[in-house]
């Protein structure tokens, strides 16, 4: 069990997981989300290979369609 | 002295608008004094600025700039005239945004879209029925030229990708994201944050439907990076894109672009 901070709220995860796995568990399409992990904006390929570890601070910016 | 179009005339007590018209531009139909229309009998005061307009005649770049100075705070126009703004997507957000920026005299616009004008666009986008089938870039360029022919408009008439956004928009002062597709909205912000650190940014998310006006807001994500919308109202069956609410968001974006160009960058 690890704890991360996601958009200012503490969230417990059963295990270390990738950013992409976290987004899937939240029901979010990774294509529509900008991810800042510990102050760094991740590139899209990083989502699958970046592991969330204890104490990670995550900001998710989710987009919806229309313009 | 009285300033009249590009000239200075010595002030004489009792001078009226009609005197200036007969001396400088006898065919003028409309006279603007200090920014407001004035009838021929109006008495002038020393230091007044007059602009004589003949219907159907396009004012010169200098004349138009001076007329815009009169409506905007002094100093604002010089900054806007030097500025370059990029707009990604020329739909319900991007087309009214471009129109607003051209009206305010932003000097350089770089417009990107791959699409053509379709009938369904006319419910909210700034195109005309005689423009159906034209590339949006060309149609909007033509419209902007009818509003302010002195805006330099560059067009990028193809589908943007995350990879080529930096090359297309390096060097703009502010970049506005007006895409429809949520994947491109995310991709644009991601690549702008990573690769365009000196460019101001105004994105968008959540503009569909006819929900609460005031749920549309401008959120500061970080220095010189903003996001406009309610964050939730996706375009989907049962919740279409409508001129009123998309227009609110487009003009939030326009005002935020202007604020960034003028050096204002603060939390609301």
C-alpha cells in the first residue's frame, strides 16, 4: 500500500503502479489528461513507464471535448 | 493646435467641425472628435483630435490605429500592434477569438485549422453561408481583412500534431488552444508546458450546452498559463455546442490573451 497526493487529495493505492494504470483505475482516457508528477510535466510515452511511488505528488488536468 | 487625420491645424477660437471638414476633406460624411461622433456644428477646443471619414473609404493603417487609440487606453494599442498571437483551431472558440483580437488591433495572428466551413458550423462559428466549403483559414482571413486589413494573418492549413506545435508557434507571444478534440487539447497543453516556456497560453475545456453562464471561468494553472471553461461540459449527444456559451468562453479567452499581452498575470 502506498499513499500519493493527487490534485491535493491524499489517495491510497494498493501497490506501486504506472501513471497509465492509475488513470485507467480512475476511468480517465489518458489521451485527454495532462500529468504533472512532482513538478514535472510528463510526455505522453512516459505515462506507461513512469511508476508512482510513496509520497508522489500528482496533478491531473483533464480535458473534455468541444470548441 | 487641432489634430485632423494626419495633419495639425492651428486652433482658432470659434472653430467648428464643419470648418475643419471644408478645409481638410470636403467629402467627409462622419467626423469623430476625441473618439466620439460629432455633428458639424460642434465647437472645437484647442487640442481636440478630429477624424474625418468618408463612407466607403478604407482608412489608412495610421488612421485606423489612431481611431483605435481613441477607444483604448493610451499605451495599450502600441503593445497590441506589436503582438503575435497563435490560434489553434478555428471553430466556435477560435473564430470569434480571432475576430475579437483583430477588432482590438492585435497586429499579428497565426491561424491553424485543417477543416473546411460546413453548414453545421454556422450555428456558432464566425463564418458566412457564402463561405461553405472554403478552408476555415482562408475564410477567416477574408473576414478579418474586412474588419481590420492591417492585421498580418498567417495561415497553417493542415492538421496540427503534438510534435509540430512547438515549431509552428515558437516566437508567438500568446498561444490560444481552441481545439474541439479533447486529446488535442491535452496534447497542446502538454507540449506547450514542456517546450514553449516563454509563450503565454490560454486553453479551453468544458464549453458545451446552455448551462450556467458563470460556471465558465478562467483558471490560472501557473505563471502565464490559463484554462477557460467549466471543466466538465463535454460536447456530446444531448449537449451540443451553442453560440451563446461557446462565445462566452471564446471571449474569456480573448480577454485573457489581451491581459497576458499587456503584462497582467494574476489569480482572479
